[in-house]
C-alpha cells in the first residue's frame, strides 16, 4: 500500500518534507516513526488524512500521515 508521509519542523532535518512510500498492509504509525528514527519525546501531533490520530492507528492505502513536533515558545 502507498502512504504519503509529511514531516514538519526539525523532523525534516536529514530526511524529507514529503514522500510517498510503500508499506505492507497492517502497518501502523509507530512503525513509520521507528523507521524514520523520530524520538517519541519530540512527537507532538499525528494526523492521518488531516484528522488527529494515535501512533498505534493502522494505515490504509492512500492515507496521508503528518508528523509534527512539539512547539516550544511563548
């Protein structure tokens, strides 16, 4: 199945902004996070098809996953 992955902020460093990748059926968001070596303590928001999601959500063919870091400031 094809999944579009969008990365934001520091997650793009040495990675990519947007990529379409192929994964086996039944892949969950946490497997992508592990593959990309994104530290969980920096992960702020996960979106699947622009809706809030969890890291254990299972992906479907054609899904778009957005990984956003915690935003610090104020």
